[in-house]
């Protein structure tokens, strides 16, 4: 074992999605090593077993070798790693739970671009398979500020391309098929014979993995196990730079898929997933499904899949996600929960048996089968529903809205805003909240305004300042948050919602239906004044 003296490196503060920085920063002297040592110093490594894998982005393979040598030097007993250092985030969560390990290290920057000058990330998941809670990530950050050495074993790289058992020093390394266990889990949850019959009957699908991690998973499950036609899965080979794509499954970055699904002779069903496999976008022929509507439809129809035939214990959604799923919960007679953004909040509810299905506004949906959102899981549940109901996506959406009404919903992202300007805008907005109730803008009267705070019903913890909410008397809503998922500046996320009870007004273009809410949001937050922007970079 070699002990290398080092100096603390500032700026290594991980969020709920881990630490994300530009790849050259992670490749800099001691940077990755300092953060990994901070993880081991906080959670302990001696005698423990961990899962390790990543989304295959640039530096993934090199970082895996470094982490293995450090785990060995810190006394870990065993590491389970995906072949080629590949594991989707939900697959890693499943392996942690399946093998009852002490946690896992996931190398990913999620939906951010990859490559020599793009983004890299590292996060730690705890023994339940979910992201480390804030108390743990704060301890890791504190450790990076005073770290003075890291431990690493000086040894040659091991062959991660070969499945089987090997060792690094005294530590066992099990290189496993990254897909097999996950695919088996999916087969236990969904009616594979019914979905296979759907494909056999001529049902056509396009699955775009965006040159990211879910490619091998999609090919194995959709084409090999379910019998979808060869070529159903496109961009299915994970590439270090994601083929130059931005692996974020939304109508802007998955434009080729959207064009195909809204073109002549389109497939019956389309889907896309992100860099590490935890997000999804689904779209029918000429019918885009918003993340909020997807959560609501999946919750209303989950009983059609064998894994959920007994019904749901509850439904949880992040606060910026529309209230569509709440209406489903009422109809099912089960609890609904509104949490801050971040899968860790869902993890508490799932572990306590209070919720079964969860979803958030940024194309993330999942259930109690793992403790992460799971893109391919959501796609398979949609396929199960389509196979049983024998209707199109558009028909299912229309029936859902006719029953529950429609929550028109959209998210506008203003990316790479100067952090000081974004912070000033939010500070000014927070300072005006008390004066907003009773004001009328664009025909909308403000009923209430606050900075969302959440008291966890499981552990009693309180999370404050989770996003500004402006609620109107007609049920319309504006939410503003600054996101930390980027690596440059700040991203302003503006969430817009307007409810139509029906039966009229259920088939409008969402941006048209939301037009007065959009104008009200820009006026209230003074977005142009602070950012110089009028048009968002991404609309979903």
C-alpha cells in the first residue's frame, strides 16, 4: 500500500446526485483520489463489500482502476464491478440490494455530455441502493477540506473485460455481466409473454439509448428477450463521448426520435434514456407524454403488470412535478406525497412501505424495485400497459384526461446563467413572496406564495428553501428552482402548470394552454431583467 500526501482541494462538495465537474478536473493531480478517499474515510472500507460501475463516459475505465486500487488499500474485502466498468445507475442499485453490499460507487454525470472536455461525476449509494443522504454527503465534503493523504495500492490494472473473479491485493474483485441480473429483475415485474405477443403482432418501437449506458440493456431485453425487431434499438453502443450527443431524453436533445414519431409511417411507440439510464422519455405516434402525465398514467395502470397486481401503497412526486398523480392517488384511495427534488426523499418513503411508485419532473420515474429512478423500467411498464389495453398511447392519454382532467405542464430551462445573477433573481423573488397573494396577472389571481419546505414523514427531518411556489386560485402554478446538475453557472428551471377539468379544453397545445402562466412567470420573476433571456434553452 502506498500513502500519498496531498493537499485539500476546494470545491469538492457533492450534491444529491454526487460530485460533478469537468473531466479534466477529475483527471487532475489527486482530485479523484482525494474525493474517493473522503468517501472511504466517511463510510469506512475495512472488511466491506461495494458495487462499482459507471455509464461508460470518458475516463470511466481509468477511474474504475484507481477506485479499485484505493478500495484495496483501504481494506475493502470485495468489489462487484460491471464488465468493462459498466453499470447503469438502476442496475447498480439493484446489485447493491441483491448482494446486500455496504454500498456502491457510481461513476456518472447522469444526463450531462461526456468526453475529454465535458463532464464526469462520482457518487456514493448507501446499502439500501439509494443515493447517500445529505448528512453523509456533507461529511464527505467536510473531509475533502482537510484531507492530508490517500491510500492506494501500486499494482497493474486488472482485466475488466473478462467476467469472473480476480483480485487486487487481498481484495476480491468480481467482474459481472452488467445486464443479466437487471434483466431478470425486469422479467419478474412485467408480463414478458404479453409484451412479446405485442411485438409478434407487428407492433413497432424505436428505442434511442443516445449512445449511452442503456444500449446493451435495451438490446438484451427488447430485442433478445421480447422479440422486438432487430434495429429497434438505435444508438445502442455506449461511447465515451456519447457519439457527440447530449444524452438527456427530452424533445430537444432527442429531436431525431421526436421527428420520427411525429412523421409519416411512424412507429407505434418511441422511447429514449439518458447517460446513466435513470431517466426516460416516452412518446406515441404523434403523442408526446410529459413526465408528469407519464407518472400519472403509470400509477393508474400499474396493476396491469404482475409485479404491481396487488396495488400500490402510495404515490410520491417531487414538488415541481404536476399534481396529475395526486388525482390518481385519490381515485385509488391511497396516500400521495409531495417531496423536494431528489431521489433520496423517495427512498425514505419506499423503505418505510409508504409508496410504491415515484416520479419527478426531470424525466425520472421508478418504483420500490430499486432505490433509484429507472428509465428502462418505466419504458417496460408502458409496454406492459399497451400490451394489455391494446390501445395507442394517444388513446390511453385521452381516456386518462377524460377521467381525471388534464394538468397542462411544461418545464422551461434557462442554462448557464451567471450564478450571481441567478442568485440575485431568486433572492428578490423570495423577498417579494409575502406581497404576492391577491395580485392578479394575466387574468390569474395569486392565492398563495412560498418557498417550499418539507418535513419528512418517516424521519422527521426538515428541508427548507426547496423552490419558490406561486399558486393561483384556478389551480395554475409556477415553480422556480436553480438546478445544480450542470457544471457551468446556474440553470434556472421554470415549471408551469394549468389544470383543465374537461370535458372541453383537453386537446390544446401545452404551450398555448400555458401562455398566460408563462407571461405571469416572466413578469413576477423579472427573468429578462436578471438574465437577459426571454427564450429558454430547453422546453419540455
